[in-house]
């Protein structure tokens, strides 16, 4: 007789967590290029097998160079989206992006006048269409959003080859972010191919970073990313300083995607909505968290999922006598029939990397 255990959703969660840790959770980069070689007269998307595919695409030099910069960061996968050179805007691209799965988005060489449209779409997709991503955009100064990395260094002098504007070098930043393990940040990531960047004093760099700008900094020996920040600067009650960090946002995005996909694939429409099954969902999520804790992605002992009693009680008052619901104990609320609704609450504490060190030397 076979040994029974938790439903398949728990196995799926554990598998996702293990893959996330063992594979480093290297991201999928969507690269949007304006080039007729592949698009012809319409927007087209295709997954690339690796950097070896680039020469055969027949792209213009700028497009091929952009893909080379992305691959230099060792992402897990690259999805190429091309649009015609006579396209008036990015509307067709945005429609295509809604159908694709990716973690990082970049528009190499995007014109300054189109950055605002990209910012608007990314914000809407992140907030309203469940597209959890990081978009690297050049000089997106008004973005102020955790889904957007405002890359703000131009005048980049390469050790070899062409020099770069912010729009031209953004693919390199996107590739670096995508290729990092979730246990690593991008702060002080060295850029050996960069010979020179515009000089910044420490005070100037601090001011730019505080304004939500990702900039490059030369320490006298090498160029590097000054700090791995998103464009988010205006904190709210629901979004604090954590959302200013690329590393933290990547973890939150990945956890969201993993949980959402696993519940959709293994639970929604497949399991009866009983109290026991609600507990099994919470247990499966907690096992996922524990695996990430052991892998150094989440802070140990600070992550938990459970039935949201307050939300469940509020819902019950809409389908039952409110006075009767108010008189119910917490356990009775947990066990009550909530029809097709499941209310869960979770705490989550991603691990940040060391970035600020204070050393006091006493003599």
C-alpha cells in the first residue's frame, strides 16, 4: 500500500524552491529591439538558445552588440522581441510582452521620448496584470517604482569597442541582474569592459543613489555599479525601504511567481475548499519558505503563512448573519465554509547582502 503524504502542491513548492536555490534563480531577460531583420512589418518574439544564436539572426550591429551585453551577465534565458523600424510607438511590443514570461526587461537604444510610455506600461503591468519584473530603463527619472531600475550613467568609455550611452549600456545592467543568484546583490559589481565613466564624488554618487538612480562609479582602479537600487524613493505604509533594493525586489518577485504558478497549476479548480485543505496550502507554502531559508534567500525563522482570520471573518459577515460571525471563536472562523474563497496571510523577510560596514579602530 502506498504511503500517503501531503498533496502534490507541496512537492511542487519544494521543487521550485530547490530549483531556485540550486540554479541561482538566474532570470529570463526580455530584450526589445527595433530591427527589421526579424520583425519585418510586425512585432515578433522568439526565445534564443544562447549567444551562439546571435550571429545568425542578421541583426544590425547595435542589436547584436546589445544581445552580447545581455549574455555577458549569464542570464538563464533570453527572449528577443523585435519591432519594425517604422513603428510609431511600442503598443504592439507591450501587447506581446503581456503574453511572455520573463523576469528582467530592457529596451536597448530606446529613444528618450519613448521612455515615459515604457514606464507607464511597466507600472501598470506590475500592479494590475501580475507581471512581476524589473525593467532597466535609461534616465527614467520620474519612475519612482520598485519595478523600474533607472539607469542614469551615460558617457561610458569602453576599454575596447564602442562607447555607450545609458540606453546603449542598459542591456549590460539587465544581464548582470538576471545572472545573479538571489543570494547575491549587484552593488559594487565590477565592469572590466568599462575604462572610464563620468567622474563622481562620493557625495554626488550618494545624492544620485538617494534619488533612485543606478549609476556607475570609478574607484580609481575599476568601474563598478555604485549600488543596486530601483527607482523607488517615495515610501508608503505598504512599501518601505526594502523596495528600493534590486536584490530584495528580485526575491519578492520570484516568490510571488513561484507561489502563484504552483497554486494555479496544482490547487485552483482541483481541490475542495475545506479547512484541512486550507491548512495544507499554508503548510506547503511554509515548507517552500523553509527551503529558501536553508538556501540563504530568506531570513530563517521570520517567514510564515497561515489562514487570515481577520479577512475570513470579514468575508463571512457578507454571507452570514454579521452578529453570528462576530460571536464565533477564532477556530470556528478558521473552520467555517468560505465557499470558493481562501484567505491566507504571510510574513516574508528576504535576506539582504552586506553593503554598509562600520569599523571602529581604537588605538
